[in-house]
């Protein structure tokens, strides 16, 4: 989570300096929960279906920093080769499907990956995590996907982050139930709530849900409450978030909470945390220095072909 | 023995399941019930654990098929009616169609769309969706018009590593019969001269092939030999075969059952106009359904879609020019 925060601060400053094209969407304030999800998963075995604020989960799962920088900078050596950018990246064959923008639509995809593995007899005790915001729970895709996963009793963890706002829309305009977790019963899945600002609590709850899924108890739904500590994207000043909410317990910064706890419990010292920060910064600078030297995509070298079967592409008639 | 178009679809799925252990079938009511049209009759018994009933969740069904394809499976999805695929549209055009291009991961899925009009089916059980899907890069759109093509092209779809939208025509399900499935003669993307001629070319596909052939037969009495080209695949379109036919005849009518704005017929005319304007002896023509939703009552339905009579009229006008 430390790496995620430092990386995202870097991305924010690159955005402000005009060095990144397109949008920048950050997970500041969500790192504890996100990292807890990622570190419960094993790369090469489990599936991580991300949303836009999962930098910490990606790192904890094992996505290399290189993939992040290469996608932001559009390097041809990256997994998306300049064809898609920023958080729209992944390596589907390795268990990290590359999210499309349409909210909710990764649910069915992760369900299908688990379904196929079970069909092929190689699911083992692997699980798939799907992350989504509270706003995303209003989509049909979320409902259809979770219901399908529940009908199939798939080991899917539906990790909802209630960060109080969907872009600028407050929860009162997003859903009418008292607490989103009440929906778990309606889907016939186990439900958990957690204080998303508290790393230790996140680890406890997420590990329980992941274990239950591994043990064959079907989909698990978690709702973590916290506050988004940035704009929706870096273009957004989030002036619609009331100060009182920022001051309240939901507005705590999970990084500060985790660091204080760590030091109070004697799990580490302030000096150690500082040295971890320095390590993160140097890894980030090194990666960025490498990526900024890499070739950008060249329209003359692009295949301009959307099908994997060359004979079926008919671009020449359409240009 | 005679085999129907619907039996061809069932038998092709049987064969796909038999040959390829990665194939599975997913769709509403397709298990024990055998599907709304019985296109999967008995398959669940014959292939236990590989034919699944789906919830009424077209979005999640397509999403799950994409996920399964990532893991090396080849799902065949049945949409109960092509019309309902609109609910899964997002997953088809934004997820399936972009997967290979974005991530270099092929997306081998086949989505069967029971398409087109039959009398009494009304606005929401009659649609032809091929043009909508063809608009998006990253999809292959097949529109078989014969029993043989229904069989072989469905098997071709399951061999294809790209997402295939398989538009099978409900009107042909029971009407169309053949003695056998024949042989695999043409690959995906190749059109077929269904009826040779030299005075005019009709380019068409799916159920309209049969109406067009009948129209061509009527005109034979007047001494006209009309060539009929069956596109078979609307994406890719076999432009070469179309142009070669127009080069022979100098006259083009393109017939489709779908709505008239844009679409396959407009695409064919655009290609002929841009590539072969100099070969045309008369302005190219097209004929589609009317620009309203598809009506329920047979009297209205028959007048909404192109018919032998309206195709014959259009051809007479074309030949007079
Ligand atoms: C289907 C769809 N509609 C709209 C959008 C535009 N959009 C992107 S993020 C977002 C807000 C999402 O809110 P939430 O799900 O609560 O997640 P958060 O951003 O708060 O983490 C919206 C409306 C989208 N990406 N997909």
C-alpha cells in the first residue's frame, strides 16, 4: 500500500505536469482494503478483476510496476502497446483481465474464468476477486454477474468499496437500501462489512471471505466503507465532498492509520517506514526512467487489425 | 431422409461437442428442455456437464463466455432470440470485440442469434441484428442461408479464434430441407454464386436468398437471367465476388431483411459505387424492410419485409434503366 500511494502521488504530479495523456484515476484512501485483497491472492493461481482504484491490489497481487508505467506512457513494450491506457491494463492469460471502462462488466468475465477452470477440472482452490464501487452496484452487469456466480456457486469475491461518492453522486442518489450489504442475502451469498480505513480489520475480513470462497462456500460479498481521498479523476477537485465527512471517521487516511498502528504495536519503527518509502521512490524513479526511453507506438508499424485471424480482416476495403 | 436447417444447427453443435472437449453450450432453457427452438435437443444428455441452462442475464452470459474463452474454453452461447442480445450488447462489442486487439488474447466464442422474422412474431422476436454487430471492429458475422451452410459454418465458427456472431434465420428452421449436409466447400468470408446469370446481380444473404432466387426465376419467363450472390458472411464481406458479378452483369440490387438505414445493403452499394462505378450500367439499388418496427399481423409482416413480388418489381425497374 505504501508503494501504491507513492506511485499514485507520482502519477498525479505527472498528470499536473502534462506528461500523461488521458485521465488519471487514483485509489488514494482505498489502499488498505485494496492491498488486503491483493495480498490474499496468489499470482498464477487466483484471478484479480480490477476497477479503477486498485493500484494497491495490483501491486500486492504481483503486477509489475513496469506494466503500470508502460501503460500510462503508451510504451509498445507494455501489455497494452499504446492501444489502451492508464488503469485499462492487464494480462488476461495470467489471471489479470484488462478492465474495460463499462462498470460492472468484469463480473461476468471473472465468473467465466472460474467457470471454465472448474469445467476443465483445474480450478483447485483458486478464487477470483471482482472490485467495484458502490455506484457500480447499481448496474445491471453487477446484478447479472453476481447472480450468475451465485447460481453457479463460483469462488468469486465481490469486493465493494463504498467510498461515499460515485463521481459526484452521493449515496442518497445511488441506492435506497439502508446498507449495501443487506443485498448479500438477496443474492444468497455471504456478506461482510469492514472499516476500509483500518488495514488490520481489512486483512481480517478479507482473509475470512477469501478462505470461505476457497472452501467452496460460493460467492462472498464485502462492503468496505471509506472516503475517496482524491477527485474522481485528477481533473476533479471533489469540491462536492463536505468537510464534515472528511473530518469524520470514514474520512481517515488508511495510510496514517496503518502507520500509527504499526509503530504503536512495535511491528516497525518510524525510521523503517521511512526507509521503505525511500525504497519505493527509488524503484518508481528507476522504472520510470526506463519506460520514458522506450519506443512509443508508431502508426506505420501498427497492424490496424482487430481480429486474430488475418484472413478474416478486411481493412483494405474499409480504409 | 431429409434434414432441416434447424437439425443442421443441432448436429453441428453435437459434432463440435464431440470433437472439441473445450466446447460447452450455455443459454436459457437449452439443457433438459432442449432450447426454445429445440436446437440443443438431447445434447445435455449426450454430453453431461457440458450443456448449461443460463439465468436470464444476457450481459452476464456473454461476459462469462469471454472469461471462459480467456481460459481456453470455446463456449457456444444461445441467445433465445437475436432481439435479446441487445441486453448483452455491451459485452459483445466492448469486451469480446476488443479483447484480442487490446490484450493479444484471442476471444473464441460463438454467439448464436435466432434471427429474422416469422409471421406473428412481432417487434421483439423478429429482428436482424447483423449490421449492428458488423459495425464494430473485432467480430465475425455469419448469415447462413442453406442447410449445408448452417451446418458447416457453425463448425467453422467453433474453429475460429475470434468472436463469431452466428445469425441463423428462424424462418428457415423448419422450411428449409436438404438430403445431406454436403461437404465443407467454402471458407468463412467467401460468397457463393447461388444462381448464375448475366443481366443483373442480386446480392443477398440469409432468408432473403430464397425470396431472391424465386424472383430471379420469375424474371426468367421474361427472358432475363439474374445472378444471385449469397454473401454467407456479412463480415468479412466478399467484395471480390460481388465486384466480379457486377462486372458481368452491370446491374446491382442488394436485398436484406434488416431495417433500411445503413446496414449490409448500404455497405455493399457503397463498395460497388466506390470500386466499380465504371462497371455499372444503371444506378445500384437496394431493398430492405420498411423503416418501422416489425409488425405482428401476417398481412403487415409480409408487406414489411422484401418479398418475391417486391424483389421482382425492383429487378424489373433495374433492368429497364
Ligand atoms: C456503465 C458505465 N457508466 C458510466 C461510467 C462513467 N463512470 C466512470 S467511474 C464512475 C463513477 C463510479 O463510481 P463508483 O462505482 O462508486 O466507484 P468510485 O469511482 O467511487 O470508486 C462513472 C459514472 C462508466 N465507466 N461505466
